């Protein structure tokens, strides 16, 4: 046994020097100086174990020397491993760009592709020109006038060339179609003077040129049409009420909080100008994809959000900023949406403010939108209207500010159910008392009927209890 202990000591020192300490059951190798035969051990069991240990350790030792060293990564705690997918999901949501249907500035984020019937744009050329960007509109404006001047200038030069006026320049006996027209440049200048009705008096058409008179009439009529078309196009584009919508502002965020005991969705609108919007009205749409019961998928389905259409609250007198309120009831698309559910929803609320510009009488429309991340649950808007000495003042620095308020995190449906339960215990208690006071059916059969006064008293008691029950239910 002393020799066995020496073997264990040598084995541990050899393994620490080799640098490959193994976990698992301990085996005994054949070490230098140790007996190779099993007769050195008196115990046959020890002999068998030593022989087997010698065979088992030779191969792992060689593998440890030849195999590369592998470094194991440290294991994270269980809670950290569980929170890691949530953190990755949150990062992916933050990195994912929100795809809007209507941008915050009111422009629709929709592009029309594969439109084959492009001729339809030419049938309404006036609207097409008005809808073009300013750089293209100005380019077309200059191009149309230049082309018409060049075309009619070429026609005047062609008439002079065919009649031979260019061959008799300086001949006082020759009567040309247009006096002092001696080339294409002078013909181009005469075309500009004719179409713009400048009439400097140096180049004048004569009465000996009927073709020139006809061309003069044609150019005058076409020039008036071109002037009316292009000037009208520029006037409409300049006076478009789109720029008026720039001074109609919407709050950056929408809020959900309690108002008059009901859960409400609210946002704020305001007008920065002193000239007001006449007949202003507000509308709201919920943009959310849905799937029908038959399995049909409807992308970007539009649902109306009631902002006071029934009561007339959607018609605004927009002198100062107003808070538009949508009551979340059983007819609202937010009826079953809670605070936790709202954070997971992919929806968009589009708000549309319409009215007539007081200065021009043209209809103006301003738009904005709110995605789910821009709807703050449990907040209210900071008041912006204060009473000063003889007037009201609006502080637009606080127009977008909100403050937190106590708001239940459950949905409006759950809130309504809890309110119903809170009103029911009185009626339930009366009904339970009636059930307790009523005897079992068997006892009622066994009990003899009592006539006279007892029956009348029992009837009066039952009537009183029934009256109490009906009053409690009411």
C-alpha cells in the first residue's frame, strides 16, 4: 500500500508538469520504476485495476500532447441569458426604421409605379404643370415662350425670303412685307414685339403683304392663349394654399389619459397666423393592416376615428390651440388596446385639418400622423393659454410639452368591466340573501300549508324584499 501511495504522488506530479489535468475518474499509469507485473501486489483486485489503468492512460496522454488547446467561453448567468434575446429584440426594433403612410410634414409616403396610361397626365395638362416642382415649372415657362418666339420669327423670315425682301435691302422703290427686316435676328425681334405687344415702331408690317397680315392675326391669338395659360399656371402655383398649411401645427405626440372618467386619446392643433381658417374641421383615420375572418389580408386598412362628428366637436373655431379628444368606447378601434399592447402594435393615426383660407377663400388642408411610439400613455398636454391684462396669450414654447398623470394601464374594455363589477355587489348581496332565506324544495313539500295570517305575512315579506331588490338593481 505504501508503494501504491508513491504511485499516486508520482502521477499527480507528472500530470501537473504535463499541463493536461483531466477531470473524471483517476487512472494509474505505468510509471518508471514501478513493477510491470502483477505479482508485486498481493491484492489481485489492485493488480487488475493497475493493469487496466496502464492501458487507459497511454492513449489520452498522447492525444493531449498532439491536440490543440481549446478555450471555453465563460457561461453567462441564467438571468443574463434570458434577458439577452429581449435586449436583441429591443435593439432590432430601435434600429428598424418606422415606415409611415403619411409623414410628419403631411406628405404622403406613397409612390405610384408601373403606370402605363401616362397619356392621362396630358389630358389634364394644367394640373400636371401646377403639380410640377418649381425648377421644372420655370424651365417650361421659359421654354414655351422661347419656342413660340423662335417659331414665329422663323415664319416672318421665311415670308421675307420667299417674297425676295432680303434681296432688295436698301431699295427705296421696293415695298417689303415688314419694313427694316433684313435677317433672321430682326425677324426674331419683330416676333417678340408682336407677341408681347411692345411695338417700338421701327419694324412695321405693310399693307402690301396679305400673308403677313394673316400671320400677324395668328400670332396675336396664339400669343394671348399662351400668355393666359402660362400666367394662369404661375398664378395658381404661387397662390396655392399648401404654404398656408405650414403655419398649421400639430403636437409632436398624442397622449392617452383619463378625462371625465373615460379613457381618451388626445392630440393638439394650433394656428400660428392671425388670419384664421374659416370653417375648420378635423378628421382622424387609423391606418392598420388587418385580416378578415375569411383569411383575406387588407394592407393599410383605414378606419374612422370619431373626434366629435356626432356632437359637432369636429368643427373648430381655431383661434387658439385646441386639444382634440377621441373617447375610447366600444365603437373605438382602441377599445381592447392596453398600454402593453400599444407598444407592440404597428399602427398609424393620420389627422387631417381642413378649412378655407380667410385671405384667398381657397380650401387648405394640413396633415400629420402619429405612430405607436409617438402615442404616450398616461400623459396630458401642458396648458399654453394664459390670461394677461386685457387679452389672452398663447405660449407656443409649451405647445408640444406633456406631463405625466395617473392613468390605468389596462384597456378601456377592462376598465369598463371593472366599473360594472364595482356597481354590482349590492344587487348580488340581496339575491344571495333571498337564496339563503328560501327553504329547500324538500322541506317546502313536507311543511304543511299554513293558511290565513301567516301566508299573508309571508307574502308581504317577499314583496318587501322584491321591492328592495328592484331598487338596488336600479
